[in-house]
């Protein structure tokens, strides 16, 4: 009959086997995995970059973009990049990120507080569920 003995569930006691066409079994399994994979949610990460002395207008402009990203359901990675000797303004960078977190409180929640990694101070904000 050109059928194969296929082990369906090897962990069961006793193991479960079926007499079916092996190629068809593999095809069905791949099809199931593809459907499961397509239903999985993909996390989008958007970045916004600030300088330690970002101007008020620039801050407002970037804040609007951040709101839009969070409303679309994307995670937000806001960071302050310190160039050269501007690393001495660490406090200003942290204040800027905390202010952003406070302004975006109604759109998302802070996942990771501002943390200095090399020349960047990074903060993660995830969107609030609808």
C-alpha cells in the first residue's frame, strides 16, 4: 500500500504510531507550524535619539513621533547619545528621558528606566494594551 509507520507522539506511554504516508504527514506538520508562526505577534522596536542639550522644539517634535509609535503598538527605545566630552551632562540626559517617560505616561509604560551603556543612556517604553 506504500504507507509508512509514523511515530506521532514518542513521549506517550506506550508511544503512539499511525500507518500513514510519511511525506503527507511532514507536509501537514509544516503547514500547522506556518499557521502558528503567522499568528504570533511581532514586536516592532522604534528608536528615538536625543542629545544631552536637546532644544524644546526638537523635544516636542520627537515626543509627537514617540506618541505615534506607541499608538501603533510598537515598543519605543529612547536614548541620549553623548558625543565627545558631552558625557559630563549625564544628569541632563537622565532628566530628559524621565521627562519623556512622564509625558508619554498615558500612551505607554516604562519597561526599563534610563541606564547608561557606554556613550548612550537608554530607556525602553512599551505601549499600553487597548
